[in-house]
C-alpha cells in the first residue's frame, strides 16, 4: 500500500484533529494503480508553519484554510504556484466568496471544502483530488518519457547515420578522383563497403518505422488467423542468404499447424528479428532451431542458436530501446539495437511473455509464449 502525505493548514484544532481521525483508516483504489492508497496526515495552525512543511516535506495533498492568523491561505497558495510544487490543494473555509474562489482557482486550487463538512463530504473531495493528482503525474511522466525517447531517437540517428554516410562519401570521392586508376575492378571493394553501409542505414530506418507503428497502431485493426508455420518459413527464406554466408543451418520443428489471432505483420517481425539475431550472433558452421509448440493453454515459439551467448548482465539490458550488447565478440556485428525491443513490445500487445536462456559461448534460447 502506498502512503500519500496530506498537510492540513488550519487554525482550528478541531478541524485538524477531525480530518486526521476521518482519514486514519481511509484507503483509495483506482483501476490504473497497482496498489491501494492511504494517507499520512501532517497538521499545522498557520500559513508560515505550512510553508516550512511544504518546503521540507512536500506533501502530495494540502487542505488549506483561507482565514489564518498570519499570512492568509491564498498567499500560501500563491507561494506553491510560484515554486511549481507537484501537489494538489483544496481550500477549506467557513466564509467563501466569489472573489476568493476565482483567485484561488487561478492560483491552482483543485477543490473547495466548506465548513462544516461531514466525513463523507471530506472523503469524496479527497478521492477526487487524489485522482487528479495521479492522472497529472501519469501525464507528466509520459511527457518526460516522450522527450527522452525523442532525444534517444535523434542521438541514434546522428550517430548511426553520420558514420556510414561519411564512409560512403569518402569512397565516392576516391572513385571520383580515380585514385586507384582507371580500372573499375579496383574499386569493387569500395562499392561493396558502400552497399553494406547503405543497407545498415536502411535497416535502421525500417526498425524505427516498425517501432513507431507498434507503439501507436492498435493491434486489433488487422487481426487475422495467422498460420505460424507459413510465416516462419517465409522468415527463414528471408534470412537464409545471411545464413549461407556463415554456413549456418536453420531448421524448423513443428508438429501441428498452430494458428494465432494477430496482425500478420507483427508476427513476421517476431520471426524475422529472432532468426536474424540467431544467425548474426552465431558461430560459423553453427545451427539455428526454430520450434513452434501448441497446447490447450498456449502457443510457444522457441528460437535457439549455438552462438556466442550472453552474460546475465547483458540479458538484463537486452530489451531496452537502442541498446546493443557491446563486447569483443560483437564489435564487428552491425545492428540498430531495436530488434528485440520490437519483439518484446509485440509480444506484450498480445498478452504474451518472452523469456531468455543464455550462457557465454553456449548459445541463446528465446522463448515466446502466447495464451490461446
């Protein structure tokens, strides 16, 4: 259970003690929260004392009387507004007036509680204020995360696109100046390197488009009965040229023809990303086994390889956006750091779970389980 700090600023001891007594066993529950809420009540009699508590302990909710012995409640409210504190304020007063109500609302008051109030009226007001507080914090968090993602997006683009573009431009300048002579065959290695770099940039752009589509598209728009064997075979055919270059054998093991209700493009992204990683991070002459199992409760997709494997620390970072595992074995392997993040997001769209079992130099196994 999560505890919220609630400050009562009122010069009447009966009001302060009454609020504490009413809220002592009061709990709230909302569908959007994982745990119930209760309240820890702080009490002061003046605005000056209230400001000290606000500065030092920053309560989540403040119940503020307007008529106080020293500075008035609206002045405390102005102070909270100037400091931009993350809290919600309700005014409690025996003598409400339109001018005070307008000023208090303009300065950020969320509610007004007239004296005298019943326990039911107080609890209803606290419930409303708490809901406003949490929804505001959720929105603020989403905005901050959005800014962080946009920053990461721009950082990755500038880093991942700058280096290959510089390399391609350098090769083109060499060819333009004919520094290796007139024989075009002497430039084939530069052409191949330029193609490799351009393909890397293309893959980054495609992964970013996939990531955007998964985050903002609703999965139910294109739900169909997807034949997993058909999609797996298509993905294997797509990856096979890469596998042939490393002499890697890809096998598909499947007993039935399981069908998953999903967007076919999403399912294809899962197989393509898992299989391409199983090939890229494998050893020359290695094996990749893709297994699809079906039971009464779930459909399971397993992709395992005989590759370089990972440490526990590397596994813990594996599904974050733009994260690539960097060590001596992977420094020459290209990638965008988005493939497994995309796989995880798709899996969660369909209430599935993804598991990883891997050891250094002993290969990796990725297991995705979808409920039937």
